[in-house]
C-alpha cells in the first residue's frame, strides 16, 4: 500500500500568503481541513489539494486553468522563501547555484512534503529532466515552482516545460537556463 503524502504546514503558510483569505475563504479552508488560526505541523495531501483548489478558484480566477496553476506554483515558492524554513532553503539555493540545485530537487521538495519520488537527469549543459512520480499536485504548479527556484539559484533565465504527463502516475519536466 502506498504511503500517504504529508504536506508540511510551511507550504500551507505559503498558500495562505498567496491568497490573503477573506472570511468566506477562511471558512472554506476550515471546511477543507485547514484552520488558518490553529495550523498543525503536517496535513494529508488531500487537504492541501482542496485548499489549493480554493486558491485556484478564487485568487487565480481570471486565468486559464494551466496558467493559474503555473502562477500559483510561482507564487507559492516566492511566498515560501518568505517563511523561516524557506529563507534557509532560498539561501542554500543561492549558494548551490543552478547545477547543484538541480541535483537536489528531491531534497528541496521533501522540505515541504514527504515522501517524494523525484529523479533528475542531466541531458546537456543547462538542460535537465525532472521526473515526478506519484506527485499529487498539478504538473504546471511544479513547473512554476521550479522556474522561480532556478532563478533563486542564480539562473538568469529559466524555462520549464511539462514534457510528458502520465495522469496520476506522474509527469516529466524539462528545465533549461
């Protein structure tokens, strides 16, 4: 039986910072299983997925679904870098640089969720593939997250494409800078 993915409260904190929820959104977050005023250390991925869906439906309502997911991914990592844990991770990325950061993608993602099944391979100079398996969140959100993380690591430009999508089995991202 597969292990249920657990999401750290730091990722919820980042999501809440993206949303800046009003009272109606706070009530919906509570219904989904997240209490903004009394956060727990970890939550099942299903709670984060429900909260993320709320953010996409409200905060990112003006965008097409994939564009909304991509922007949410970008915003999530930006807001994550504002958290205590995220500041440490962000500094480590700056020190590591893009090449070393790519080798540690799984470690970076495991700072906010576990378990993770992410492997990377170098295809050419400044071209990598990241394979996400059993990853419970949208591929476009992960792509947006990786874009901002690569820039944090010192890449002057970053392009992340969803190269292959296998439904619930996972997806592959191609990352360039």
